[in-house]
């Protein structure tokens, strides 16, 4: 590879890295603003939120228990029936 080819590759890499730095520098600058917004939203929810949040979680967990208990009970209470009129064929692996 010639000197000009290497120079073009290095310049392209420098331009790409500079653009990435500019874009991520903006995100890093907005990080404190996002953290302040999270704290404000959390404080608003903390002081104005409903007091029965525990009941909501209990209802969801009861729903999950009911949903999954149906699968466990069906497998334990009803054993499988034995197969009737089944024919088995040998497989030829030597083809």
C-alpha cells in the first residue's frame, strides 16, 4: 500500500473518530439533565402516588400463580393414556 493510501485511511479514521466524539460528547453533556429529570419524576411519583401499590403487586403475583398452577396441576392429576394401535417401523441407516 502506498503512502497516499495509508494517509487517506488515517484521515478517514480521524474524521470518523471526530464525528463520534462530537455525537457522544452531546450525550455525555445531556446525562446530568436526564438524571435531574429522573429524580424529579421519582419525587413526584413518591409524594403523589397511590398508597395501595402493594395490592397491585399482590394481584399480579396471584395472577401468575394461577396461570402457572394450571400447567403443574394438569400434568400431575391426569396421567397419560397408553398408546393403542401403534405400529413401529425400523429405520434403515445404511442407505
